């Protein structure tokens, strides 16, 4: 039986045959990427990330939500717990928050569209309003530096 998943599974089988596991360790790039889930802006392609380079957290609009903050805090905990003895001043991480042009969340700036989206999804209109990404040059937040052992 074939499904839309079949080509993906075939590609995954091919990948698994030639895959060399990346050893468990701190991400090589020492950057945590937060970006949009849009299928046109894959950070592996747009940033040239390879396996083991950086954790990537994605959501609609690439917004820093409470759940994203919790994920980053967990990553900090995990790094500290697993590699605390290896951490030095050089193990500081940066968080890159990346937005993009033509983001689908831009439609949420329109009150009518936002209201319709809230009705259809059950998501609060105020939450939808703050997730709208207009001009990414305005929206992109500066990367923040933090020490891995430090809770945000
Ligand atoms: Zn987007």
C-alpha cells in the first residue's frame, strides 16, 4: 500500500543505510535556532546546518512562546546535566530567532482573517494577533547570548 509517506519512508531507508551517527555532545554551532515551520525556509538549507550542528525549534512565525522558552530551558538543563564538567566560557550559546518574508502568519494582522482563524482553530484571537509576522526585518529579534548552565 502506498501513501504520501511512501517516498519519505524510502528516502529515510536510504538515509539510514548510509548514516553515520553523530556522537552525543554539545551542538557544534553552539546556536539554538528558533524559526518558522514554513516548508520553504528549512534551516538545514538556509543556514547550511548539518546533523549535530544546532537544535532547531520551529513554530508558526518562529515566535518565542512560553513553550519555546521551556524547550530552551530544558536544553540548557540537559547540556548542564550531561556535559556540566566539560563546560567552559567557550560553551556559551546564542539563540537565533529568525523570521522570513511571505510568512503565512502575516495574514493574522488582518482582524477579519484573525477572527475567522480563531473561530476555526479555537486559538485565542489575542494569541493569534501577537504571532503575526509582518516585515521580518522589523520582527527579527536580536540574538541573545546566555550561558548554557544559566536558566533563562
Ligand atoms: Zn512563516
